[in-house]
C-alpha cells in the first residue's frame, strides 16, 4: 500500500497522542526473592541496580513496567514512521 506524506503525518500525530497518554513508568523487571520482590533495572550509566519492592507495591510496579513497554513500542512506531516520511521526501 503506497502511503502519501499526509497519511504518514496523520499516523505520526496519532502515535504522538498515544505517547502523551502514557503516564508514570518504570524500566526493569520484577523478580521474586526469598523475602519478597526486587526490581532490577539499568541506570543512565548502564549499571544494573536492584530495588526492593514491598509486596503491596508489586502489582502497581508491574503496571508501571507495562506503561514503559507500551511507550517504547509507540516511540519505535513513531521512529519508523519518520523514516518512512524521510523516504517519501526523496
């Protein structure tokens, strides 16, 4: 399906709107340990860190990680659309 510049721009606007709906996020993964749960993530220096998660915060933490993954998918779709737009401008 051939796309024109206006349709790609429309898709970028829609995805940008979806991105702005993503609120709080956490990057990382949750692991169960003997005494509870930990969040493992990499900081801005790419160093692995761990953080203890209280049992009552595990479900909230999982939602925040899902929000991060959704935002990452939206961001990647926006990048792909911008590449497509760039190719259309040739």
